C-alpha cells in the first residue's frame, strides 16, 4: 500500500472500518451496566490509530459514556505523512489539542496504550487541571523530573525481540521509521486477539518514529507540580508477549501512589483480546476519581 497517497488511504481506511464493524463480532451489550457519564480520551500506540479502539469505544458508549479517540499525527486517517512530523510535540498535538478543548470545569479520563503513554504525559503536563485520572494500559509511564528517553531506552531493551520478527526499519522522506510487520503483530501483539482484528491491524498500521533524539524525550519536560500532580493508574496486561507483565509492574512500582490493576488473559492489545474486561477496569478506575 502506498502510504503517501493520502486520499486513497483515507478512503481505504474508512472502507476497512466499515467492513470490520459490520462483519466482526460485535460486543454484547446486555451485560453493560449504565453508570454516570464519564469522558474517556483514548490514545493509541505506535503504528496504530484511533481505529484500534472500535470495540472498547462501543462498549463505553453503550454504557453511557463519551469517547474521544484522536489519530495522532501521521497515524490512522491523519492526512500528515510521517516524514512531515517535525517533533514529538507535533506528533502528540492532536491529543493535547483535544484536552485543551475540554470545557472549563470538566475533567476527562485519559487512557494511553503502549507508546501512547508518552503522549499522555505531555497532555498531563500541559493541562493537569483537565485530567481526572490518567490510565496507562500496557503503556510507558514516565517519572516526573526524568527525561522520557530514560524509560524509553529501558523499555526498548526489555521488549527486544528475536530476529525472526519482521518489524521493518526504513528511511521515509529523510526520517528514520519502522513498520510493524504481520509476523510481529501476530506473535507479539495480537496472539490472543481474533483473526479478524489481526487482519484489520495488518492492513491499517502505518510507519512510525521513535523520536529518540527529540527534545521532549531527552530533556526533563515533566514536572512534579503539573504532570506529577495528576492521579495515575497502571493497567497490566497479564499475557503480554511484547512487554512482560512483571516489567510493567516494576515500572509502576517506581511511581509512588500509582494504582495498579490487571487484565487477565490480555495480550498487548487488550482493546481487542479482552475489551469487556478492559472496559470494566477503566470504568471502575473512573468511578474512583470522578
């Protein structure tokens, strides 16, 4: 697929979503209990887009909640090319803009997955008064006062995979990028998810950047007074073949006061493998802090 033909890609993306909404197994709604309305803002990880939340968003909305799921720059249906994204702040801007637009007096539940935890941290630093709680789902949760690159380097070491996996490094328009290949998606991320959702991901992932040398990563941009003042929770994915559950817990233990919950049976993509369990955990966390 030509990632630079943006209009064609957007049309194909919409067609894929329509196909999978109509043909994939729809979550059962009978078991959903209505609760006071919360506003969940869902942030995807690398190579993915807002499309990865379709099951979870359906469950949360059916329970009476609002859901916002932005495509970060050069992700999902974003018209931006990956080589056009000049910084990590620019990559994360669709999220920070969404949080900035929250009306005065309202607070949202931020939910970040995997690499999305770093974007979550920027949004918390920028708008701590608009976040009731930030939930890191199998996600990087940086420490206040430390460069985010410290945690990123550590996680990259812990999640290094064998040579058989097929993530593809490349240079796209002068930018160093990589793309999650079908073997890695199948073996490391989606091993407990349905074949339909794996096929959806294989079709829709886009090249991504790590932003390893970006100032937002290498400088101490997260402060205790802003980022550190937002309440946080960590959701551990117990059957994660990308980032081991014990490593996720070890990261959370370095952040005092962080609540830790777990999703049994979840691979790295719990929004696909265990969407009802993840929704229940998120709603329970939201009820505690709002």
